[in-house]
C-alpha cells in the first residue's frame, strides 16, 4: 500500500536530486574533475594534435609532480599541442603542464593570478606566451627549459618572477620587465643563451637596465648580463655587488673590467664564460664566492691588485691574502703545479674542470680539501701528497679523475690505499721516490732518494730559469737566482716541479803540499809559492819553532766566484827547518835606518839591542831569540825599545857560542812591525 506513496517532502527532494544530476552530467560530459577542485580537464583532437582544455572555477590543484603524480593527462602530454585555460580558473598548478614537449600555444585568461612553479617547464615546442595583466606572480622555474620559447610578454600586474622562472629558454632573445615587478629571483634568466637584452620599464621602482643589462634601481647590483651579448664589457662604477650567476654562460664575453667600487662577486658570477682569458680583481673586493669563475675554460690568469687587503694572486692563481687558502686555479692553465707550502685549505671546486692540469703536488701544510676540488681534472696523470697521514676528504674530491698515479710518503702508502677519497688510486699508489731541498748550493746534487726506492734513478732535469744550469744532476751555475725545476724520473714514472733557491756552493779543492820554510822566515817566504787561487790568511806571520810539520791557515779563491764561495782558514802543512848559519854582527834592517840595532860592545855576560821604528814611537815590543835548533833562549815583552840579553842563564850556564835569531814584533802609534836579525855569539 506504500509503493505508490511519495510524500511531498520526498518528492521535492527527488526533484532536486534529479535536477542536480542533470546539471552535473552537462558539465562532466567529455570532461573530468581535477582532484577535488572545481576545475576540470578535457583532451580533444587527433593523437598527434590534441588540445587540453582546463575549465571550471578557482584554483587548480597544487599537488602535481614533475613525474606525473596526480596529473590525469600526464600520459598524453607528448601529443598535446595546445592548452586552453578557461576563464574562471585562478591559478595554474605547479608542474601542471611540465614535459608537454609538443605544446606550441597556450591561452591564459585574465582570471589567472598565479602561475605555479614548473607549470610549463620543458615545454620545448612552446614558441610564445602572453602572461595576462591579471597575473601577479610567476613561480620558480615556471617556464624553465622551454628551449623554443622566442617571445614572452609579461603583464603589468606581475610583481614577482621566481627563481629560474625562464631558465634555459635558449630561444628567448629579449624580455621586458614591467613597472610592477618588485622581485626577480635567483637565476631567473640563467642559461638563456640567445638573450641579448633585458629591458626594464623606466618607471619600475626596483629595477633598471642599461644597454640591456639588468641592475637594481640604484645600479649598485649587477643582476644579469644577457648571455648572448658579445665583446668586452666595463662594469659601471656605481656597482658594488655582482650577483650570483650574473655573467653565467656569457660565452661571447671576451673581457670584463671590474671597477674599484665592487666589493662582492657572487657564486657562479662568471660561470662558463668560455671566452674570458684573464680577469683582474680590484683592491675594493672583499668577498668572492668559491665557484665565481667555474667553467671558464680559456681563463689562464686571475690577477689581483697588490693593494687588495683580502685576496692575492700568484702566477695567476687566486688565493686569500695570506695565501693560506687556494680559491681558484684558472681552468686553462696547463702542465704541472706545486701548491705553495703556505696553503692550508684547498677550496671547494678550486681546480674543478682544469683538464690541462697534468700533475699536482699537495704540500704537508694542507689540512683541508673541499668538495670537488679536483673534479673533472681529466688530464691529471699524477698526484703527489706530502702528508704523512692521509687527509679525511669527500669521495667526490677527485671526481672523474681516473688515470692518475698517487705518490705519497713511503710510510703512508698503506694508509692512503685504505682512506676514503684516496683509495680510488689504490692500484696506482706508490712511495715518493726522491725529494729536492728548497735551497741548494752550486755543485750540490739536486735529488735525495728515498731509501726504499730501487728504480733506475735516471732523472731528466729542466730548469725554468736559463741562469740556473743543471749538469748530471747538479747545479753548476746560477747562484743568487731562483728557478722552477722540473724533474722526470725513469721516463714518465714520476715527475715533480720544485721551487729552488740557488746559493753559492763550496768549491772542491786539494790543499797544496810539499811546502817548506825555515825558522825566521814569514809565510810569504814559503817555498814553493802557493798555486793559483791560494793565499795565506796572514802572509806576514813569522815562522818559529818547533822544527816539524806545522799547519798554517790559508784561503782558497775559486775561479768562478759568482757561483762558489771563497774558503778561508784551510789548514795547509808547512815543513819547518832551522835557519841557515850566517853570523850577523850588525843590524838587519829594511832601509838602513829601521829594524834591530845591535850594541857594538858585546861582553861576556850580556848583549844589548834596540828596536828602531820608521818615524814611529814604540808602544810595546815582544822579542824572542832562538838558537840554531829552534829553541827559544830568550823571550820578553816590554814597552821600551832597548833590550838586555843576559848571556848567563839563571842556572849559571853560559849561552853557547853560535848563531842566534832575534825576532821582534813591535806595536807603534801608526802600526805593527816585525823584524828579524841574526847574530853570532863568540866569547
């Protein structure tokens, strides 16, 4: 009885439900809801020419992923050539159309206010896009990698352009920033290799442009130099900061002048500027990011103004002022390099991409090596580490370095083979075979071999200074010079570069032999005369007893005094014999007026003699009398010129008849004098 009964309430509800179903059916016909939003999607057209239409009201979902997560049309993305967004949709979801590689056109209505991050990324077929005036924000990487994008119109309501918004849009040649923009994210136009100009509306309060280069309004920060601009560029004197990646990818930039106003250079500021060959850092710069000059494959020198208080350069290599941190080694420098002993830190990416670097020597002073410090140094054949204990390093320090041999101190070989980052070279790790001192004298051997090395020891030496000459492993000329010396051992087994200071060496010599003299003679009278290059330290020295082989001091002056030291106080042997008997009763004098004057009256118990100086006053005199055997029979020092020689000694024994030699050394006001005289005693 109740089957045909429908209450008024129920009937009304059924009517309402049916009406709603009809409405839903009309919206959903050929369409599908996007998540739980009030937006819908529909794909129409042929398999290779499909149009994706987004309709409905409000915001699209924000939970799409670049790999297609939560994206219902992801499987058809390659065949979508057109996207039409209906009026009423307010936001375009993140990654919504990412990877639609065939997309050539997109229609964005005035209802849209926000374009999500990665929304159109990698839509490589997209040629142009107009962002309507309703849009206020362009998300990060929204159009990144749209390689074919040649034209973009940014609406005059946009206030924010996200990080990497147009990154790698290689076809984009110019872009205009409207007056409304107040924020441009990092790397917004990074990788836009066709970009020649970034123009800014003159009424923009936050940004400005000069000749297509993007600055902040005050022109104190250089934000982006278009990658396709070519030639030389002088940064305006108003600039104090060069932003991260400001010149990145500017392959046509041949030179850049950095003014004294600049204080900071950002990360990757000149990354991949492959046309740059050199750059000069002014004295104003106080901060440089570690990868500022990464990828500059033709860069041979980074020069720093000598008055810069924070940075320094040595042979084109960038250091901090104290040269304790090696910041950047120019990518185009080739050959072997020895890191200075002052360095304690090798910065992140310091040598990265230096494909011409063949050998590097890491000194014992280094305590830290940064990430990717030697990454992609594909030409590196040899690494020398002088650390006795292997440093703890990241596995990426020598990333993509596969052909190098590692040489380390002998006692550390096993430790290096097991250490992270070093163990990659385990099969090619060996002991450093020899070392070279930092200071070497002419004539000395250059190499000092490790006791454990048993190779051929055949070294080829090459001096980087023509004044420093090397022959048979020894420096033979070049004292007072420094040189970079390259040593290659046993073919190509091992090579190293050494900074050597050359000093004068000690010459080889053979002391003269066969020299003779008699008591009473001076060293100048020694026979035969000293050979060339030899001289007595004090040739006026009077030879006295004993009668034997005596050692006297001589000096050797080498022929090549520019490279060898003069050697002094060398002991030379002289064989001394007694003076010949030749009784002299009168004075032996040099000019008839000076010398030793003997008394004419010699009695049995005493004799007198007097020292006469040439126009001088006697201050002190020492007199010694020797018999013919060389024994001293009289010795006295006094400050008067007259001496009395008692011929009877203290023991009551008389002085025997014979010939005696008197030797005096006198000090006068004007100098020192030495005389000798022979006297015969006959009683």
